[in-house]
C-alpha cells in the first residue's frame, strides 16, 4: 500500500518535472533502501531548481489566444461561405437568362445585354474582393472566375447578332463601369448619422448605384417603386418592397422581400394582390412600420394596408386634386414620404393653384395633423421627398442630370432655391423617396433599382 502511494507521488513529481529542461535533471536522483522494520523507503533528491510556473502560465495564455484566433477565423469563413452562396445563386440566374437568349436570339432586347454586362463585371469585382479578404486561393474561386469568363464570351457572341447594337452597348458599358467605380468611392466617404438632424440640409448627392433590373425582367415595366421599410418593426428589420407596372394608371400588386440579398435573387416571400375595391394609382408609395401607403383609385384618397393584420383603410383629403401630377408621368397626385420626424403626404389643390401642399399624417388616427403651403408648382417638379421636416423638390436639367432646386422647411416656414445636381441612370423616373433608416434615396428609374447616398452639411 505504502509503495503504491509513493509511486503515485513519484508519477506526480515526474509530470511536474517534465517542464524542467533536461539539463536541470542531471543533479537529481532517486534511491531506495529497506528500513529497520522491513519497510521500503524511497529517497528522491531534486536539484535546487524553482518550478517554472511562469512558463506554464505563459503557455496556457498562448493556448487560449490560439483557440480564440481559430474561432475568429472560423466565424469569418462562415460569413464568406454565405456570401459565396449568394454569388453562386446570382450566377445561376444569369446563366438561365443567357440560355433563353441563346435559344431565341431574335427576341432579345438591348436592355438584356446591357444588364448582363454590368452584372458580370460586378460579380468579378465581388469575387476578387472576397479572394483578397481571405488572402488565399481555392478551386471555388477558380470555378467562379471560369464561369464568369465563359458567360462573358457568350454575351460577346450574342452581341454579334446585331452589329449596330454592339457599338452602342460597348459605349454604354464604359459609362456604366465608370459610374460604378465612382459610386464605390462615394460609399467609402459618406458615413451616415442615422436618426439625427444635426445638419443644415443636403450638401450633395452621390453618383447613382444601379442595383438591378426589375423583378419582372422586362423593359415595359417602366412605372413603379422600390425601397425598404422606413421604420421597420421587430422581425422585419430588413423588409424590402417592389411594385411595377407598364402604365402609370394602375397599382394592383406588391412584392415583399425579407432581405436585400433576397431582393437581388428575386426571391420574394410575399405577394400582395390588391382586391378590385382597393386598387391604386400612381407610384409614390412607401412602406412605413410594416404598413404600405399608396394612392387609392376610387374613391380618390390615401390608403394604407397593414401587412401584419391585412387590414385596409382609406382617408379622403378633401382639398387634394387629381388635376396636378409630377412632370415625369400622370396620376402622381398623392406622394407619400417618411423622414426622421414622421409620415407625410404631398399633393396639390385648386385652392393652392397647383402648388405643392405638405401634410403631416397622424399615424394612429390616419388623419391630417397640419398643412404647409409651398411656393412651387407641382407640374414643374420631377419628384419630391422629405428629410428632417424639409421638403426637397427636383427637376430635370438634361437627359442624364437631375437637380434639387427648391426646399421648404416646415419648422421655419421658409423656402429657398437650391442647385444640387446629381446624375441619373435613365432620363425619367416615377418614384424617388428618402429613407431615414439608412439615409439613402431610392429611385425607380425606368425599370431599374437605383439608390443614392445623401451627404449633409454639418456646418
């Protein structure tokens, strides 16, 4: 029994002494003898060396650091794998569209080639950025590059079906590529201060970021709107919406997406078909707190659909008129907007002689709280939006340039003339709205989703 205990002690000493360098063991030894009563006695002589506790502690800390670093790298890999899945799905979508073009080359439209060329370049840039972030190569990256290259060759071959169209597409692509690069620079400069109005107004608008062609993949859907919930509720923090039609005279359905990625993949989770008695008109609708606000057709009124309860309501604005619309299209009589201060609707009336009236909406009662009469004629305006209680009106300068030329402050009741110009992807557009949740402008520009960053004057 005593011998077993001593050997266990010897094992413990051995484990501890294993941390001592070999050279420090040379002066130590173990001897055994028999005592006077016949018991076995072991004598252990250890060198006068302090147990290296500091080394043990250091090695334990290094081990913890390594484990933490491994976890960080694993989390990064999970994130990057998620991005790659999205890119692969988008490439599959492009490949399907290319197959359609290959099978029916006579049925293509110019927009198809233009869009494909833009998206292929964007994919290549995204893959390169991801590869640089990971700082290593893999067969997956090589596969992505090969697929992008192959699809680019197919697009080039399809272009040859129409020699006159080839030169135009190449010219447009050069312009679009430059815009994308400039837009990326703007993204790095502007840092939004969400929810705050500690500025004196708009300083500048970024170059357009062309997000994607519409979900219908059709150039005929020129009238519509898109964006994200300006005051998202829990569970729908990244809700995006889209609605488009081939004329400005009807609003009959909306698509909803659970995230920006699903919007790009055209993977909607909900389609709302408006009943006949709730059909709308005009394209200046928004989603605010999971409620979509739009212009009702008959009776002419502002209407809201609660997406949670599926309940419809409408309110007639007695002074609002259907005689005054924005310059780009008809039936844009009620323009809904949301900013840091709440919910708004803009319209014109006979009493205002066609000038824009700004009205604040009480979200609970769905009534009008207050009204402000501006000095700008609605028919001279391309579109309008609200930021921090200030209405900004736009107009066309030329085919590729828009200008914010007028502002009205509901707090001070002061109006002023401006000249803040920004570029358009296409000449006309039917919807332009500011979103306070990310301080971006969302434009539906002749079938394309386009967004802008807003830079404010902090002085």
